[in-house]
C-alpha cells in the first residue's frame, strides 16, 4: 500500500503494511525495517530488539496526525493518549522528508 500526506502532497511510504496478525503486532518493523507498518493499538509500542531508529505517527479516527516521534531509539517505550489507536511506524527520516507535521491529513490505499 502507499501512504500519502494529503496536506503536504508528499508520499510517506510506498510499501505500507497493515498489521494483520499477532506476529505483525508483536514485532512490527523488527522483522521488516524497510517498509512502513500500520497498527491499531491504544497501549503504546516498544522498540526492544530493533537495531534502527524509527519514526512514529499517531493518528485520530479521521487519519489526521496528532503526535509524532522522530527517530525513536531502540529499547524504548512510546505512549500517547489512549483515545487514539492508529499507529504508523516508518523508517527513520520518513517524517522529515515528507514534511509531515501534527494536523496533516494522511491517506493510504493500494498502489
């Protein structure tokens, strides 16, 4: 899938995967660090076992960015307001390259 920032008219990720299995949710980008991963969770994420930093976006139900963590280091936890449950993990640098900021509208679809 492709992940677009409609507000900035940029592409965040050309190979976004929606976490659909227990292992996708458990491991996220640990196993596939060259793509983006979309999760539905309210409980935070971890970067235990990762070797690369990642960018993380938290979205509201209308797919607007409400929180950003750029370059989240390995072996860390990241929490946010649990009323938001859409999480996107991206390779480090994706947010800066796409000029994504809070309030931006995102969209994902099949290529």
